[in-house]
DNA sequence: ATTCAATCATTGACATTCTCAACGACCGAT
DNA sequence: ATCGGTCGTTGAGAATGTCAATGATTGAAT
């Protein structure tokens, strides 16, 4: 009558169907994988994201905080760390002397390129359960959710 | 020639294409919405997930920690809180006197039902940018990622 | 030109959360 | 009866998130 030993329930019926919960779990898994991949480079996913913006955008710390949804005070310590490692520099904004522009040094550009590859490698493993087409679809859906507050 | 004012770049080119990053951002957004929706019920998404397991599964604290990927010590304080509010009870496991089974009280069942609705309402808003079909597809993809470590 | 509210980076305090090691109570097997 | 392993609990320390206050600087109003 009941050959089903309830193996289909992973956590709990409602939680298994709760997109927020799944999002949190998948995100935690992915972040953990990313952090271990970045460890040997002396980075975490947090500092990596700051380095990425410094390398590709060159934003003010304020702008950086908004893009990454961080508190400005967190940006201070993150940039402090990266600057201490020589990966990033604070430049004065010529048009606003209050602001500090964060740019990657040559060394920072190099490390960013390697970190980018490390993250990509970790993601290949993490996302292996999905086909390539599915990974693209997931990226599209997530982008529309994650940036829903912009525009 | 270039009517594109680069509005397509939200954070940074590589970050915008980084599924881990999008996952983290969408998850943070969703969790924040869930927390505000649960605030008036005196819950957070964390305690809600514990309450959900107590109501639907009735696991030992050990089992609970594994399902939610929490440290056993975190489970202690979470269950302490819920128990202090009369939402949950610790029962002795008759087959193992070391273990404590966490079950929802009648009051806990009631609050869980309301919290479930509150979460659902918050998600309707958070996931509004996606069609119903897309939301289902997202759930399917996330489930396969989030539970890739099981089985 | 001066004043004044607002913005930027920074500091420091505080709460929340994560991670880990240790411990008594209890289990299963020897 | 003993012994290695597991469960819940406690406590400590690090990491993270949140928030208010401050000095320097801006832009706008007067």
C-alpha cells in the first residue's frame, strides 16, 4: 500500500516548497564552495566581490556599498584589507573631495583574474546537477529576482 | 552610435554573470522580505524554519540541525526561544534517552499556519517579476541545487 | 560671500550569527 | 562492567550586521 518511505521529503513539506528557503540553502552551499576555492588566494567571496568592482568599475566607496548592499562601514574594513595587501588603491575623486574611488592595482587585476577562474571552477562543481541550458535559465531567473529593486 | 548608456551593468560585468553572487543577492532580498513579514508574529525566518520542522516532522535536535544545516548549539537556543513562547515542547525520545524530540504545541501549530501564510504573501511580492510558470521552474532548479548533497 | 542642510568616509559600540571545543548523560557493543 | 561514540548543552571567540556620531566637503539658499 505504501511503498513510499517518504524519501521525497528532504527537510519538511512546506520548507521543501518554500523558494526563500531553497534560495538560502543553495546560496549557503554556493558561498561555502566559493570560499574554499578562494582560500588559497587569500580571499573570501565578500572581498572578491569588492575586488571585482575595483577592477571592473572603479566606484566610490558609497557606490560600492550600494551595489553590494553593504553598510558603508563594512566597505571601509574590506577596502582596508585589500589595500593592505596591495590589491586596491584609494584615489581621490577629482570632482568630489569627500569621495574615495576604489581601483584595483596591477597586482589586484592579476589576482582578480585568477580568483575569477577559481570561482568559475567551484561553480562548475556546485552546478553540476544542472545542464548547461538549465544553468543559463537559472541565471536569467535569478537576475530578474536579484535586481528587481533596481529600475 | 551608442544609445546604450550601459544600464545593462547592474553591479559589475562578471558579478552580474556570477550565479553564486546572484544567488546570494536574491537570497538576501528574499530573507529580508520574509523577516519583515514574520516580525509581527514574533518570528524570523530561522525560528520559522525550526517551527516548521517541529510542526511537520517532530525531529530530534540532532536531526533538526542536520536538516537545517545548523550547528547543534544554535538549535539549543532556537528551541529555547520557541519553548519559552510556548510554541514548542521538548519530549524525551522513548528509544534514546539522550535525544530530545522537538514538537509543536497546539499554539505552535496555529502560529505556524499563520506564519506560513505570511511567508507566502511576502514571496508573492518578492517573486512578482516572474510568471507562475517561471516560479515553478525556479523552485525545481533550486531544489536540485540545494539538495545536491543529499542522496 | 556666508550659512546651512546634506553627503562621504570613518570610527566605535552593540547585537546577531557562526564555529569550535569541552562536558555530563546516555547508547551500543564487547 | 567497561569503553568508544553520540546527544544536548554550555561557553568562548571570531565573523558579520546594524546603527549612531563625527570631521571634511558639497551644493543650494540667502
